């Protein structure tokens, strides 16, 4: 085994294909409302949603505000007043059914589970994340799942990582590595916590920030080269 002992994996868009799950959930939600989900509406939803999650990561708003206002804000722009919390509840039910995997995720984690201490570190709703991870087959391969809702903090807050580290037996920052797709959440959080970081960047997005990952990979299987 190389330098690392403990591997902290983000869930969405790192192991679970959140984009695919989101697409299905949005289509189902809008069909339930008898509204056509156009590319324009979907793109605007994603802009609103991403902006709210960034504000959450920065500690400006809480998780409930993200979840219960995003659909209200979206529909308001199209001249409709809706109960954001009610639509969120429907959307959440559809999203929980989405457990599509990123290519190579199950094979990677299966091959690593006997060699490393594996943990999930994810922002989001606890019930939804646990259900999706169970349905995907990933859940039993990890020693623990740390969802922001359960911790009282969120990535990239140092307090979130302090919470996680305190619950990993014999944890050593020097032997830990976080793997995730988000510069602002996973990589920044890892940097603040003193961890080495691996940016999963399958589409080769340019890094236009000051956030510097230790490593960068395009495919999950490239992680093997880092762990040697």
C-alpha cells in the first residue's frame, strides 16, 4: 500500500451519476404538474439550484432554504406561484429512485474495500443519499456515510471535516485523501482540512479558481495510479 490509508469519496457526480438521476426526477416532476420541461426551463433550474447550493456551501443560507425555495423561484420566473416545499417533496421521491452509477464506480470501490478504509462524504439530504447508495450497491462497501444533514455542517466547512475525522478510528490527515468532482466543495474543503485532494474532472473543465487540487483525474480508474 502507498501513502494513503483512508479514502473519502464524494457521492454525486463522483460515484453516483447525479445528472442522470436529476434528469429523470425533473421530467417526472414536471409531468406530474402537466408542464413541459423545456431545455430552457431545465437550464434555468440548474442555474438557480447551483446558486443556492453555493450559498449553502458558503454558510449564507441553510439546507432547508435551498430545498424549499428552488422550485418556487423557478416557477415564479414563469409567472406561477407554487408551494416550493410541496414540489420539493415530490421531486425528492423521484430523485430517491435515481441510483445510476458513474462508469467504473462499483468496480473501483469493490477493488479498494479490502485495502483501504473507505468513507462517503456528501452534502445533501440523509434519507435520499442513503437510499440511493443502497440501491446502487455501494452502501455496504463503505465503513460509514457522512451526510451534511446529519453532521450540522457541510463541505467545504472545516467543522464538517472535524466531525468526520473524529468518527474515523485511528484517522491520520497525512494518510487521508478526498476524491470529488467539486472544486468549491470537495477540493476546497479538503484543502481547509489539510487533506490531499483528487479532483475528478471527466469533462476537463478548466480550473478558473485559486483552489488547487493535489491530483486531477478524468476517469475513476486513474485513481489506481495515485494509490500505488
